[in-house]
C-alpha cells in the first residue's frame, strides 16, 4: 500500500490548525479547562490508589504526603502536551471553534469600558452624611 505524500501534508496541516486554534482561546478559559482536567485526573489517581489493598493503615502524615504526590502527578499530567484530552473537550463546550478568532481574542483581552469610571466616582464621593443605617 502506497501512501500519498500530499495526503500526509494535508493531515499534518489539519493537526497544526487544531493546535493553533487553542492559541485563540483566552488564557482565562485555558486555565479553567486545565484546572478541571487536573481535578479529574487527581480524582482518578486517588480512586486507583484506593483500589490497592494495603497491609496496614497509613499515618495521617503519610496520607497527607501521598495526597500531595497525587496532586503533583495530576498537575504534571494535565500540563504536558495538552493533558489527556479533557481540556479540549471543555474548551469546545465553553469557547467553541467558531469563536476562536483574533478579533474575539482582542475583544476579550481589551479593558472593560467604564471599569475605571466607577472607581474614580467612588473615590470622589464624600463619605460624610452617608450611613448604612446600622450606626446609632
């Protein structure tokens, strides 16, 4: 069976396009998706460890240490190479492909209108004469 080189290039192009599409997702969304995947992996690892029979119960310190190790393992698994795929599924749901454009990314990263106005307005308001109604 002979493999057509143009087909290989097309597949590589699709793979690169998928990888690049995550660059158009705001960082906040990527962090949320990675955090959710970390939690899932940590839960999965804990359940795997609980299924192993131990000869004796661990001390509190040992249990705490093992939970830290599990947490670090989950973090490492979620951050390497895009994790185990849950991040992409979450991002596809909360920030679909059609929204992944440069214009949307710029709009998300742009400062919100009016945010600074309210802070200035509150700084300039006199505090005397305004009460919450609780003071007597």
